[in-house]
């Protein structure tokens, strides 16, 4: 949710400043809390492939934690003889690793050697000390070790699948049962005083992508900008963005319109969580920095990556593209239709049906009483010059009426600053999909942030100095 005081004043030097207020950050979740029990282990690994060497390093890291815990716990230590302790530590660690890969929170290879086709690596591994100790504790039971292991593995696997299913379900079916996203707002200004160019520069920040902001200058010529190829974009995307700007500039009575920039952002801890999850369920990945190369190069490398990994002409696998907007980085994750992935989230390999996200705008007086409420129901119009018009509680039922392009009745939302074609958002969400002829199912694009502008007709609302506006997901 965002809350902003209404500001009705001329523009100042900073057109757009994000508020980092604690009210935007929702309570910590269980996954984040568990990170308090994480330990860092320096480990080595050996294997016939780099992947085998990484697994070996991870198991060795777990073994160190297992060994330290057993050595410090006399009741468990009695179970193991001196001669077989190291062997037992590794067997426990292998079984833990097999069913709990998701509890390795960080893995970084610091050194790699290849000698006689054998890989040798050094790695930094972060694991949950608490969860490993819980697993080892099962050996204290008077039941047979085998029964204890089967019970532990069964529970662990169910927990493993449920955690990952919840994460993917919430993301791809646009739910808010997990607080992975939040809304930030900029400074509200009168449209007449609002500088689109300054807003663009301050929002994109990446100096190599700043040229995209030329779209919002009076002298912009799409034929010059896209003479050979458009900068970090394609002609269609640039044209749509330019048309939005031209349409907004033609709004009547700009002195009676409040413009409020806002963005939907993924929480930093969930950026790491989803990144680790995509790494875990994918077979291969490819990262590209789009501020350092052309869109043609990016497309070519992406298609080469897909063709190298797909097993048939029209693949039944899925591609997830993670767009870290603030770092100008795209990472492609190739997800195979494996039994394990089907167990985790079966819908990933079929058409995903979901309810369109809804944002509620509320206007409060200085005593926090609600003066007005409006609803924004997602549709592809949000990424057009027509925009997404607000509806009240009565209008929302069976209403298909589209926005008037040049008229602002009450309020509307328009997505902006989508400089990449894959960020062609068709809803008020962090997720969209794109067409790719290599796949039967459309690749899913997960953005770490998306930018929007809210326009409010001040003639329709009796706003006062201490009123506030909130935006929140329904």
C-alpha cells in the first residue's frame, strides 16, 4: 500500500523521488527469518562435470556443519564410532542435500580447475545450521535409523514442494497471499508542471539507457531514433510510448489534473528467493546486460540459448525471463518438463489461468476517514495511450467500457518507461508473457519493477491540503 499527502505546488528540481517509508514494507516472512540461522562454509568439490563438482562442494559444506554439531553433542556422538564417523557424516549430508537443496541459500564458485577432464572447485556456501541440526537430531530417536530417515525425508520433501508451490502460485496466478511485492510512489504534481523527461531520467538512472528519455522531448523523431535499430527497444514499443506522451500532453485543463508516479516493486529479499528458485528448477540459464548490447544481439543470443537446450521443434518446456530492471539484466531460465518440476508446480507446463489484479485507490481526509474509493481492473489498455480508467463499486460489474483517449473522467493509470519489448505489460502486475515460436507455451517474464502514472481529475474530487491518497492491491 502507498499513502501520499496531496501536493498541489509547482515543480521543483527533483521530479520523482521514491519514498522508502516503512509503511511500504510489509512484515517479514518465515523464509527471511530463517536466514538468521545461516552459516557460511568454505568448501571444495570434485566431479566429472562442473555440476557434479558443485554438488560435491555443497555436500562437503553440509558435512562440516553435521560434523561440528555431532562433535558438540555427546548423546548423538555415542551413535557413531570413531572409524565410521566421517563416512556417516557424508551419508547424512548426501541424503539431506538430495531432498533439501532449497535450504542452500547462497553458493559461489571462487576457483575452478580442470585437470585430466576432472573439475576441482573452491566455493563459498551458505546453509541453514538450524535445519541441518534438526535433521541430525532424528538420529537420537530410539526407532530404527532407517524409519527415522524415511519419516524425515517424507516430511522434508512435502515441505520443500509446498514452499516452492506457494511461491510460484502467488507469482504466476497474481495472488497476494505472500507479500513479495509492494507499491512505491513519487511526488504528486500538477500535470501542467510535470516534466516527463526529468521523471524518465531520474527513474531509469542507468546512464547507458538514458537516451530512451528522448522520447519525451519536443524534438523527438522516431525515424532518427530508430534509423538503423531503436536503442534498447523496437520501433513498435517506442511508437506506443511516444503516443502515450503525445496523448497525455493533449489532456484538457492540465492545471486541474494531478499526476502521481508510482511503481510496483519486488521486495529485495524475494528477488533473491525467486532467483534461487529459478536456478533450482532450471537446467540452464543465460544472463544478458541489455545496457551494453543492442536488442538484435540480445534476441540472437537468447534464440541460440533456446535452440541449444530445446529437445524438439515446438518445445513443451517453459522459459522464464527474470528482468532485473534496476540492474539492466535479463536472465533466461530454461525449465524442463520433469517429474520433479511437475510435482512442484504443474501449471507451469500448461496455460495459467488467473484473476486480473485489481488496485484500489482511496482518498482520506486528515482524520483518515475515506472520502472516495475507485477501482482499477487490469487490462491491456494500461499499456496504451487510452490508459486504464477507474471504476466505482457500481460500474465494476459487467463493465467493458474503454477509456476515452483524450478525456479524463475521474482517474486513469498508464504504464510508462517500458523500454524493452518484453516488458510490454498488459496489466498492473510484475508478470507478463511474450510470444516465442520455439515454445508451445508463452515464456513468462518476471520484472523486478514496473512504472506507472496515475492521473486524477481534481474537478471531480474535493481535495484539501491534508488529504492523502493510497494505492493498494485488492
